[in-house]
C-alpha cells in the first residue's frame, strides 16, 4: 500500500485554518441554537390582573359627562372667561374682602352672558355620577376639558350665591366636590385622574374660603369635605388605571411587532409582576430594569426592551398622581380645621 505524500507547509497551514474555522462554527452554533430554541418555546400568556370592568362607566342617564362631553375651548366662543378666572384665583389665594369685592362685578357681567352654559353644567353636576369613560392611547382621544370648563362655571355660581349669604351656594359647591371626586377616582384613564385631582384641589381651596366667609350655612360643604377622605380617593384605583393603560399599550405594540425574538407570555408576566404586589396589598414597586446583566439578550430581548420602554410599576407619572392625591387630602384637612 502506497503511503500518502507528506503535506507541504502551505497545505498544512490551509488545513489548520479549515479546522479552526470548523471549530469556531461549532462554538458559535451551540449558543445560537440555544437562543433559537429558548425563544421558540412560548411562555403561557397570563390573564390580565384587571380589566376595564374594574372601573365601569355609569349608565349614560346617570353620568353627567353625557351632557358636557362636547365641550371644548371654543364652545363658549366670543366670551372671555378671564374675569371669572381672576375671581376664582383670588378666592383660592384667600384674598381680602376689598380685593374680592372689586372682582365680583366684572365676573358677574361675564356670567350673565353664559347662563345657558352654566345651567347645562349645573345639570351635569347634578346627575348621580360624573366619570370620563375613556381609555385610549390616542393623545387627543381623552380629555378633561369639558369637566374643567364646567367646574369653573359652576364653582363661580356657587361662590356667588354663597357670597350673598345663600345656603344654596354651599350645597352647589358640595356637589362640585362630590363630582370631581368621582371623576378623579373612577375614570379609567390615569391622566384623567391626575388632571382632575388638580381641579379637585382647587375646589377644596374654594370650599375653605367659603367656610371662612361666614356668610351662610356651610354645613353642606363641611359634609362633602368630611366624605372626601382617603377611602374616597382609593390608591387602588390609581394602580388599576395605570395598569389598564400599560396593558393596552403593550397589547398594541405586540399587534404591530412580528419577530421570533419576542415572547408574549414573558412580556405579560413582566407587566403583571409589579402590579401583583399591589393587588396583594403591598405598595406598587418601581419599574424593574430588564436589559441589564451580561446575558439579558439571551432570552426574549425585544420583549425586554419593550418592558423597559413601558416601565410597568410605580413610574414617574404614578408618583406624581400620588403626590396630587396627598395634596388634596392635606388641603382638605386644613379646610376642615377652619372655624
């Protein structure tokens, strides 16, 4: 049997290069196959922790929103509400009687031109409920503008009556407090909750001023303030609204993402994780960081980036809403302490 000829140095070098490439391919193939296998095994999708049914919209006949949903900045066209706004601002700032006295006349002139709007807003606030039944990712789909416009008109009417010594003013302002509390605690959109808390805080300031005026029976306002305790603005509803919006955002993102590097079940579990703590009675924890560590990309990398973008948990917006809630309750306590 003839022996094979020895390889030349060039052939030996080429052979070593081929073996090195084969070895490198095997080394790279193993983790690549592992990544493919891991990301092709789907995680079971958990059910949502809450649905919009947790914060249901009232019946249209009971919801004052039905009457004012069409209101926006141009509804009262040609009428400058600045004199009314100046009066309301002065009352919030606890201006002295002489300063308030000079503001009433121009504000009443404006109010006399919009009596039909004030009447409609008062009717809306007189309904059993007032909730903004909107949950959407579209920036302009949900708005507090109708509530804010009507709050200005009805609050002025209430303060005007109270300034004249009528107990009807206190009763009307009490209604404003009750309806704004409903909007802030039961609307399913977290931004609507937060913005209404600002208006509610203003209304509590107005209630405190009315009490200090001693111009009539303020018992209705005091009763409304007594009812406006922590239980009337449950933190749980703030948590639920934040969850509903983030759940909707992730579902929308998943509907427009087509990649095998994404595990829907793992994403939804990542969304649920911090909110499960709150559902069990704990404080909502801050958002976790999913894209840290040496091998975060090994499993569900696109999903982890998605979760980091959504920030499920006690994010900055949630924290600001809690601060607004606390400011309402603090001012409420101060108003109740007035003699």
